[in-house]
């Protein structure tokens, strides 16, 4: 999973990589499914770039359950950002990652890009990402950093 540290190193931007701005939770369900959530939100400081970064990885017990989850997240992304008065979403169709279902969009505020929305389903695993306050036109975050994670998503396991 791509973390704030990897983003900081790749883009050479000042992020708090001490671990104090990061959190992660894991929910393991009795039926074998799981939900992993990772977030990065730096303190208000001139020292760090104000990046907000959330990742969720959910394993479901069937492809049908994962397809439903994918569609719910995609709908939530669209409804949440489109309903805000000065925000919009621009779906990018020509950049596809190696999932069975993909949704990739640029978040805009007053027509200026300021973040990314991504949902990918690969078999019975759903990966979703929200990034705010950072954007690059070359889509390198998804192509260079996230895509390797997606290629190996099926092997993702919770270890103790």
C-alpha cells in the first residue's frame, strides 16, 4: 500500500513521515472479509504540505459483494463532490489501472484541480483512494505509485 512517506519521496514534497500524522484501522469479520483503512492528515504547519490522503482496502467473500461495494463507493464519490456548490468531478477515462472495474476522477474546486478519487475492484477486493490538496497533471500518482499496488491487490493479506 502506498503511504505518505512514498508520496513524499516520489514528489519530493515535505510531508510528516514520522508516523504521527498517519493512522490505520483493520476490521476483520467472522466470515473472513476484512476492511483496512489508512489515512494521512498532517498538522496545520508551514513545515508540511497540506496533503489529505485516505485509502481503504476491502476484501469481500464474493465478486458480487465486491461489485456492489465498488458501485456504492463510486456513487458516493460522485454524489459527495458534485453536490458541493463549488466542487466538481472530472472522470478520466483513458487512464485505466489493472482492475476488473475502475473509476478515476479529478476533484475540482472552482474549476481548479485539487485532488483525486480512485476506486478499483480486482476480483473480490476493492481499493479506494481519496486525495486532496495535491494534484499533478501527469497522473503519475496513479500510474507510478498506485498501479503497482493494484497489480498485486489479489495477494494483499492482513498479517499479524
